[in-house]
């Protein structure tokens, strides 16, 4: 099984495949034990995540998270941009293209930084 197979499984569960693609993936699940096991595992994870209650944050928790993100990404407190330092000295250089793209909310920054560092 490869990354494409995993992507097909997630797409199937998300309802993102055409009817023909769904049929093809479901037929493959019938004959490929490894893919079927991965499908069942992903189905269990998806079911658990979808049934979990929504997480809400207080204003204080949100401010604490924003501060931690700013500190972890070396963002200037007032402008939410990276300081002018050589790229070799700042982890911020990796996210600079994301930060300069307007408009940027802290929620967007959180999601994009999570994708970069996962």
C-alpha cells in the first residue's frame, strides 16, 4: 500500500470520489486485505473524530495560543511578521511566504504552521 492508496481511502470516507472511483476503490477493498485493514482503521479514526464534541476555547486560552505561536515562529508582536534576520538564524524563514500573504488571521497561521511542522 502506498500514499495514493491512503489518499483514496480518505477520499472515499470523505465522499470526494466520483461514483466510478468509489466502485473501483470498493472493489479493491474486497480483494486487498492490507488496504481493507487500512480502510477499517481510518474509518474508526474518522468516526471517533466526527463524534467528538467541538472544542471551544476561552478568550484567554486563544490569546495564550496566539502568543505561543508568535513566540515559536519568532513573530513580531505588533506586526505578526518575521524579523529581518538571516534565514539560517530563524525558523521563521520557512513560513515567511505564508506570513506575507494578506490577509492572515492567527487561525490561518496556526493551521498553516501545523501543516509545515507536521
